[in-house]
C-alpha cells in the first residue's frame, strides 16, 4: 500500500473537518500584492492534531520520507502501475506512481518549465514536438504555449493514468489535452519511435526515473537515442528528465550523460531544486549544435518575451536558466569521469563511489598583523 493510516486521537469538530486555526494578530501590516497573488495561511499543526494519513516514499534502501496527507483523491492500480493522487499538507495535490513522487501542485511549474523551455526557447522555430511520457499534461501545456508549434505528439503507455490526470490534475494540463494541435498516442514510447516516420524539431523525454533494469530502462539506452536522433530535423534538440543529480547522488545521471554523448556531439547537464522531490533534479539537453554557454541571459529573456510574452512563466528567467547549467567543482569532476553507458540488454551496475583520501587539511596561515 502506498498510503498508510496511523492510529491516533482525533482532533476535529463534530463535522469531521479540522478545527480552524485561531487567528493571530501580526504586529505589522501585510504589503499589497499584485492582482494575480493572494495571501494564504498555512495549516496550523495543532488544529490538525495527530490524526493523519501518510504516504511513505523509500528514496533508496537506506532512506524513506513521509508526506502527511489531507485526503486521498484516488488510489488504485492500472495494468502498468500503482497510482495515488492525494492532497498533501506541504506540497498541495500530488501524483505518485509506483510509490515515487512524480509531480506536486506547488512546484510542478518549476519542474516542467525547466524540462521544456530551455530547448523550446533556444530552437529557432519549433513546429513539431514529440513528448515521450508526460502523463499529467503539464509538459504538453508548456510545449503548446509556443505559438510556433503546429503539432505536439504525446506518447504515453498508460491511458488510464492520463485519464486520471485529465480529471484530477486540471491545473497541470490547463486544457492542453483538448488543444487541436495535441496528438495523444497510447503506446510504448520505444516501439513508437522505432516505427514512426515523422520528423520532429524537439523531443522531450519525460518518463519515470527508473534505472532498475526494468521496462522503462529501454527509454534510456544508447540504442533508443540512436533511433530518436533519426527522427530529428536539422537543428533538432532532445531534452531528458535525467534523474536526481547532485555530487552525492550522481551515478545514474552521469551514466545517462555518457550515453547521450555516445550519440550526440553536444550534451549538457543542468539541474534545479524541486522541493517535493527532496533535492536537486537533473536534466540533459543534447543536439548537434547547442552550447548553453554561448547564449546570454539577455538572449534568453528576449526569446521569452518574443515567444511566450512576459506573463506565462512562473520561474524561468534568462539568468536563472544560465545558472542551472553551472556546477560546483566536485560535480564537474564527476561529470567528466569515464564509465559505463546504458545499453539494451545490459544491466546498469553503478560504479563505486569516488571519495577523497582522508587527510588532515591545514588552514593557510593568517598574515602577521
């Protein structure tokens, strides 16, 4: 089970709703907000009490995290995966697949903007886009925000999950499924790419983050990206959600980076902090030509204004996008290491950790005063 009930003493009034938190007077005046903003009080933990439903995510064999839930919207199993849609106390409504957080209301915009927009803004004229995965519809939403797009083909294996997202995650897709430019295909993404004869300007891979030698891994291998490259027009760009990525959680991302570099001459890692993902999330952008350091923040801001206008994006700006491609010394070292790539029919066995040799580091002497 993905959600658990914990026994406790109820702390709610007779109608079953949590008690309203007592209003506290602030010793200061709240500043006025822009028209599209409003103030909202956070739930008072004392009013909720200890009655709780929790979702527990095991992030690796050694750690797990609990998310307290207000209510379960849907819990069930499709032919392909376990599905939980629930309202969390800290992150808003959330989609959980096979026990892993996939998307949360309060921060899905930063994840999806950073997945879609760096490639879409940099491509000179993205007309035809393919999305592999993306069941919530938010990747489709960000793609169709570009007026240049004439077709956006979204290939997802699980029609039932897409239907659930269409019903329960409307702020994610904003009606994108009903846009006349959207083409929904319910199929295996690998098989679709191998048999498709269309050409695309941008390919966006937004599938589950599993390098566990299971079915999803065939969407991460060298052979898949060789097939995908043949479906790209000149100036084509590929962007991939590329797993957790930090200097303490790097091996799957770095292996995927090496895999893409075996197919494309220009491959770059970038990342952003996604609070509901409990850390930094990685992306990879690959092509024959795009080099992010050759584009300035001002160039990106001009592209945003020209392609999307000033009000669409919630997070991405030129300088912020540039900063996401900058890595610390340790991360850059790890990205540069040789190692295994992902191949069809070959289990991914992560290499061992690289650690510093223990040594006593002496601080430099202070100058005499």
